[in-house]
C-alpha cells in the first residue's frame, strides 16, 4: 500500500474513533427518550395517573379530534411559511456575505450572530413591543395615514410567523453562506462570458451547486419551526396553538403522559418526514438541472 493511501486510511480510522463517543452519546440522549415516549403512547390514562397497558386509543383520539388536527395543520402551515420566508430573505444576504470583499464583512457576520446569543423569550418580548397595538408598526402606519385605529397583529398567526422567521433566519443565512463561499466564482464568470444573464447564471449554476446547502439549511429551519415553543406561546397567545405548546400542556398541566407522548411522536415523525422529503425534492430538482 502506498504512503498516501495509508495516510488516508489512518485518517479515516482516527476520524471514526473520535466521532464514535459523540455518536453513542447522541443516540443515547435522543433514542432512549423517543423509545420511552413510544412506549408511553400506548398506555392508558385514568383520571390523573398513567396505567400500563397497550391501546391505540391515543392515536385514534389525535386523528379524530378536530381540535388536534387543526393544531397539527396550523403547526405545519406556520413551519412551511417560515421556512419559505427565511429562504427568500436569507439567500440574498448569504450570497452577499459570500461574495463581498468589504472590510466590514466580519462586522456583518457578528451582527448576524448576535441575535443567536439572546434567548427566544427575550426576542419574542421585543416583537411584542414592535407588533403591539401601541407598538412601532401601528405607530408608523398611523403616522403615514394608512390606518386610523391600531390593527390587531399580536396574538395572530401573522405575529407567530414574523417572530419565528426572525428566530430561524440567522441559522439559514450562516448555513448558506458557508456553502456559497465554496463555489468557485470563476464558474459564474464563465457562464456570464458565454452569454448567460445574472438570473440565468443564478438559476442554472449557483442554485444547483448550492442545493446541498439549501437542503441542509431548510431542513434545519423547518425542524426548528415545527418544534417552536416560546415564540408561539408569547406571540400567538390564544389566537393560535401549535404542537409543542399543546403537548407541553398535556404533560405538565393535565399529567396525561400517554396522549402527550402521542403528540410528541406525531410531531417528531411529521417533522422528519417533511424535512427529508423537502431535502429529496431539492436534490432531485437542482441536481437534474445541473446535469441538463
């Protein structure tokens, strides 16, 4: 065996040995609770205690109860809208950060990372001030003469969408930026030299190459949106209920662990299925475009 091949093999073994403990820890932390919830979801709930047994009544209740169906559909709707908005708003920013040679680039990235250092509750409180009836948005609209009386933004799905998009936007931008910086700028120049316009180059060159990053970023954002808790509770109030607050109420307030576990498993399963499906569609669409 040649020396380069030996070095590659040794490096692979070292990487696997270093990743093994962390992988085992992740499996234990994630898999064991999910298995416990899976078992709890088939138990009975009698008054205020969980009774060991085996029943699918909890799943039947979820799919037959219109309230919980609406909660699930509202969660899915908010997550999809927030993911699309984050992608539309975040891609141009990520492209700018990846291509700019400005000396202020580091400052831009610091400003982007700074919101991640603040908790979701604090950020939601800020949105409450901005979106409230006496908040900044209503003040500007009234000052411009567009409205006479404050409009209700707080405790609506719109407030949850705005707040959740603001939470996940930095994650998507940072993910896309790292991918776009790996694209050779000469590829875009070559396409433009051959007569392709900016949008054609962007659609036929940049997007196909950036597809893995887009898939990873949208998957991350969608998962965060589906499992959002603080933002929907503070900004949505009673105007909209999402899955995470609903299962939290079942477990902590009603002490109904079987049904709460059912909601948690439905949420996890739907999140993974939708995230993997979107990733597959993005790869299929843009890899095919790049080949043709």
